[in-house]
C-alpha cells in the first residue's frame, strides 16, 4: 500500500471513532510524509481523541510548523494543553486562535482505552 492508501484507511478508522487504530496507521505515514499537513492534522486529532495527549501535543506542534496560519490548530493546541493542566501555556495559543477568527470549540468527545493510558 502507498501512503495515500494508508491515509485513506486511517481516515476510515478515524471516522469509525477507532482513534487508536487510526493513529497507529498514521504514525508511519507521518514519518514518510513529514511536510504533509493533512496527515499531521489527522494524526494529531487521532492522538487527541484517544487521550494520547503527549503525542497530540507533539503532533499539533508539528502541524503548526507546517501550517502556521492554521487558526484551528492553535485552538486544538490550546485544548490539548488545557487537558494537560497547562492553562497558562494554553492561553497563548487560544489568543492566537482568537486573533485568527477561531472561536473556542465545544466539548470534544474523547475515547480512552487501556492501550493508551501509558502515554
């Protein structure tokens, strides 16, 4: 399978709310395609939704390197940092998101399983 096929497969798992499987598929794709914003975003979202917050933070930082004008990514980074009890740091990202016209998102459903509690 090529990276596009793997991305599509990961998208199907993500859409089915199997965020852990999506992240496992996407991690090697992200390594193979380090400048691909779509891959970086889906991977970050999969990590966030599966409560792999350390990995989500790293992935959102990567996404912000790739697409510094992505206001939604700043909001997502703020949410990730807040969930990691780093509200002061999150405030900076929230201000940037707001300046870019992004409003804070509603509560996000998170799927937690024993496989990702070690993060």
